[in-house]
C-alpha cells in the first residue's frame, strides 16, 4: 500500500508546492483586502476559528473540503489551488519561528508558563497522576469578557490527559 494516497488530492497538481509562509502571506493579504474576520473565514470552512487560524498561519492541516472552502472564500484567483494544497500539507510545527517570541502578547504566554508552569504541572499531577496534557487531542477557545476595569481575555485550553506508561 502506497503512502501517496494520504497526500492531498488535487485535480491540477502544482508544479512546485507553495511554502506555508507564502500561503500565510496570501491568506493574510486577501483577508485584509476583503475586510473579513477570522470568524467569517472559519464559518466558510465549517471549523473552529482557532483551528482555521492555526492552519492559515501554517501550524495545522485542513481537511481537503475545508481547504477548498477557505481558498474559494478568500478569492485568491489563480493562486487558490496552490493555497488549497498548502493548507492540506503537514506543517513543521513552530519551525519558522523564534524559540521565544519577542512579540509582547506571545511572550506573555511564555511568561505565564515561566511563573506558573511548575504550579500547573503540580496541580495536574495531583488531580490526574503522572502524565501530560495532549496538544494533539486538544481544544482552545478565546473569549472577550467585558469588565469594569477593562475587557478581559479568557483563554480556555482542554487536552486529553495522557498518563506515562509504567513497565
């Protein structure tokens, strides 16, 4: 059995594959030019905004039908098929980024794990045992919470608990 069958099936295969970075730049340019939101794009794809944004930024893979819907929605002209294919290709997770981003928002998440990482680990181990939270069987939701002292960001992460194997 050939593993080629697991690759994206396109009727007109590109002569060269578009990089994830080029795909992201085209998606972002079209999103801006059209004046649409990630919510709009994710509705067109039929998937969660977090997952669609992650795929459009090159960090996840969309199923063929969702990739086609995104590429068609974004009105990419003759580049739509290339973007559709790139959205389906497996990513190299975080390969094109710095180890610790200097972007203030992203850095704060690193800072949270620096300050609270051991606490989170300790509490997870106490409640579940020795193991990890999956980043594969995982959900992420971002909400805006209105607050009198300034709007709040609510980030909810849920991941399957995976106990370490003991032998």
